[in-house]
C-alpha cells in the first residue's frame, strides 16, 4: 500500500518530538532569565534569515515542475516578506545587536541549509522536511511572544514577528500534504530522504537557539 502524506508527516514528527525541547534558550526567555539584549540578537539574525529564506523558497518553486510542490513553495515567500517587515518594530524596540560575532555562524547555518535544499533536494522531500519542523517553531514563537509581554514589557508591535509565526495557517498544511502526496505517488519522494532533511532541519533550528543560549546565559 502506498504511504500517505499524513502518515509520513506523522512519522517524521514523532521521530523529531523527543528533541523539540532541546532548545536551551527558550526556558531562559520564558522565565525572564535571558537579558533583554537577546532580542536584539534574534532580530538581527532573523533579518538575514528571512531575507535568505525568501529567495530560497522562490528558487524551490522555480525549480520544480510539479504543480503541488510549486504551489507550496510559491506560497511561502509572501509570508517571509511579511515576517521580515515585522522585524523592524522589534529592532526599534530592542536596539542594535552588540554581539561579538556578527552574524553568528551558528545562527546562519540554518538558512544556509535551506539554500542547499533549494539547489539539491527533491522538492516534495524538502517540503516534508521543512514543514515537519513548523509545529515546534510555532510553539517556540508563541512562548517567546508571551514572555516578551510578561517579563520584558514589549508592546504588540515588537512581538508581532513571533505572533505571526505562532498563528495556525491551515492552507499551508493542505498545500504541503498535496505536494508530499504527489511526490509519493510519482515515486519522486523517497521517505528516507524526507526523514533526513527533517532531522537536519531540526538540528540547524536548534543550533540557532542554542548558539544564542550559549552567548546570553553567561
């Protein structure tokens, strides 16, 4: 029997779940222990990330000839642009990033991997790998936004970047399921590749947060 897109996603997310809480920066923020300067660093790094990811998603959409994968990746850049624009308020509120290493290699490894996927990965497998981490990313963003208001007195405009990614967008899930199913049905998507991409994506995501945890927990 052909593996379904839902079964593949559920299997990948179950594999990733035990490491979702390996984000060492999140508890520092949610308990108010991280210095406020961490938000300047996040904003500066995310400005580079959103700009890079926007181009990577455009490249993925342009490279695939499968309509469902093109629809999934083609639908992501407007959100990245909106998120990038929302960072302006956080930059204004948090001030300049005073870190010693700008940008931080540990933070920028993530968009570098997304760019690698845009050039080399089978698009439907890349879609599965990327989307499998969306739930954890959304949960991180929701927790950060709540802590920013509770412990750091940021206003809604400064929190808007994290609010944006914390929101559920059912249309994105519908598009990724269609892209994954098309890849499975045509044999283009190899499940082991999707698992690999998702695991590496998670590792680079955690590297972003933990690079900042190491810097701002000292």
